[in-house]
C-alpha cells in the first residue's frame, strides 16, 4: 500500500520518500481540475525539486478517482482574457514549459480521466505510467478552444501526426491501451494503486543511478528536440488567450451550460 494521504487544505501535495519526491494534484472534489492556484502550486513544487540536490527523481500523480480533467475553465477565464501573466513568482518552474524546465527526471502516473491540460501535464514527463482505467482526452476543439498547453507540439512528436490529429481534431477520447500503442505511455498497470507503485519503483531505480549521468542524458536528448519546438511553444499563450476572447468560446461555454450541441460560427 502506498501512503500518499493528501492534506485537506493543499491543492498540491508534496511528500518526500528518500531521494524521490511525490507531487500530487489534490482537488478530487472537482476531478483535479487545474485552477491558477493549483498550477502555481505545481510550479513551486517543481522548483523545490529542481533545486534540492538530495532529490534525484519526481513522481507526479493525482489524488482521488482521476488524474485530472484538465483546466478549470471558470477559474482561468478572467486570467486568460486579461494581460496578466499566470506565473510571476521567481521561485517557480512552469509545469507546461515553453522549453524543458527540469534538468532532473519526472515520472507521471495517471489514472481515471486524464483530459486536456491533464494530458498535457502527462506529456511533459520523461516516463509515463497509466492505470488500465485511464481515459485520455484532448477535446478542446469541441468546446471552442484548442490544446494550448503543448499537445499540438508534444503529442504530435510523441504519437506521430495522424495519431495525434485523429484525437485532437475530433475530440474523441482514447484508452490506456491506445496510448501504449502510440508510444505515449510506457507501462500499463491493472489499478491506480499499482500504477503509483510502479511509478515509485521506476523513480527509485532512476535515483539509484549516477545523477550527473542522468542529467547529461536528459540534456543531450533535449538538445535534439527543444530547439525545433521552441518557436511553436512560445506562441501558445497568445493563441490561447485569443481563443478565450472569441465568440466561439462563449458559445461553447453557453452550450455546455445549456446541455446542447454548440453552433460555431468561426469568429
């Protein structure tokens, strides 16, 4: 049994276990949707991990029945339609970085609903483990938005153009088995508990390796991919904010509230 009991107050939990750290998304009452406070909490947890020389690997997971259903749209809407930056604290590392933010390994463990920003948090990781019940989704286009957290870059790179577009352009969801087929997940475990155990085991193996060699391996690999992606990633925030101001976005929110199919006009 993995002891990761969450705090009743913190939206992000941080628990050290030897040379690894467990970082948990802790909003199970709202399917672990990410609001600005949760996003900032993750950014601070990543910074603490990066700058603690005694920590050698991190595991990101979700408390409750789901990893995360993605962005808390209502909580982010005011921020997205303003010109205010989300992250202003100096002691942060963006969990959806415009370039790779961590120099040390990140293992992600997902289960249940893993949608939109939840899936994009998963794509940033170096190694990914899913419970058999995981339901992935990148369905922003059905709501008048688009995948603005990096899926348009990372999902395409990891799964291949047509595999990624097949799900992003239709909004269809997919299974852990399908994610494994596309190479986006490296291991499937029968249950969420066993998936987390597998993630901790993987992180423990990484932590036992030479830390300088691990960092050099990651740095070398990132040199091969980051420069070619940097321009596309740098434009995501502007593109995302523009869609939040569109009539189609407003129609998507209205249709969702009224329980009807949206009628988009392309403006």
